[in-house]
C-alpha cells in the first residue's frame, strides 16, 4: 500500500457513516483509563469514556492524515511549502488574533525569530510579535510620561 | 472556540494549482488548521457546494485527488441553504456561488467564521451583517 493509498483509505474510513462498533483488544495504561473515567464522571467532558476516547482519536487522525498528505505534497512541490511568516499570518487569522492585522510585524518577527531559533513554530512568531508590540507600546507610554513630567 | 474556514472559488483554484501565485498562502491555512485539529481543536475547512461547482471540483476526478486528501468538507446546497442563498442573490446580485457562501456564513453555528476570498467586499456584502473575518487573496 502506498502512502497515498493509505491516506485515501483512512479518509474513507473517517468519512464512513457505518454505525457498527467493535470491541477492541487495544491495551491502554490503567491510570489513563481511570483518568478518562474520572473526567467523564466528575468533569462531564464527554457522555462516556468511550466517546471521549473515540472523539480524541478521530480529531487526531483527521489532523494527522492531512499533515501526512501535505508532507507528500511538499515532497512533490517543495516550492509550495509556506514560509514561517505565511504560517504565522495564517495562524493569526485562524485564531482571530489582532496581530493578523499587522502582517508586516509578523513578517519582521518571523525573520527575527528564525535567526535566533531556526526551528521556531508559527505560534512562537505570534508570541514574539506580541512581545515586541507590548514593548513598543510601553516605550511610547514611558516617553509620553516623561514628556508630561517635563 | 469553534472555528470554520470557508473557501471561495479563487481559494480553491489556488489550492489545486501548485503554480498558482497564492498556492503556498492557502496551503498555509490548511496546514495550520490540520495542526490545530490534531490537537483536538474544533476547526473545519469547508467549501459550499455551489463554489465547488463553479471551481470545477469533481471529487471523483483524478486531477482533484491531492486536494481531496486535505479533508475540506462540503456544505451541501440543501433546501434551507438554497432559500437563504436565493434571497441573498436577489438582494445583492452576486453569483450563485457567492450567494451560497453567504448562506453558509449565515448558517454557521461556529463562534468564528473566516473566509479566504479574492473578493472581500462581496463576502461582507453576502454576510448581511453576520460577523465574518475575511482574508483577501
């Protein structure tokens, strides 16, 4: 089975509306099972531990199968890979962050953080940009306060 | 927070064609959404059926197999959406695809809707007052 075939089959299975369930012999740590049971009974995070586990597994699979498809895509088209700045802007937009309105700041921040941390993630760029923005505003406030005192 | 990212025709074209000048830009949204999804965050990327028709996106055609793997879900043009879209088209004069986008925006039960589009003004127009964020391609 090729990676493409595996991805297509996983997607097909994830989209299946087949209501059949199956008892699995999957072994999970006892403590994890107890934690899940407590989260259900005491915190109400899901109707049952089974639903909790199935939902978590579904979301993980739905995300990772797309990431696997993107890896194949970037192998074939390396130039299609977005830059760190592209990803930071996309993340800011998706998160509804006000930083999305400052693409130049995110571009600068991505370039700066990449120089210091070559493996930085888009989330790191947002934190970096937020810190820079905060520092700049604090400096302005301080300068305005000093002018006022003078 | 529950998030929905919608694609217009231009976004679909950009996604399909690696040589498109905005391809890497749209791919960035697919990548970040997938990372969030894998961390159990409630986020979906979707395409209204009428947009898919306009874009020529046939899920059975081999030419679209790569895009199919990105798990972009369909928003069907069902009775309710067709009624809302018909009203939007009549009031605003936009295309059927844009009217369906408007219906999808208005029907979204998510906390946050983001549209990737080549025409931000039309998207705000078809939203008819419903809060929507727009990314201009």
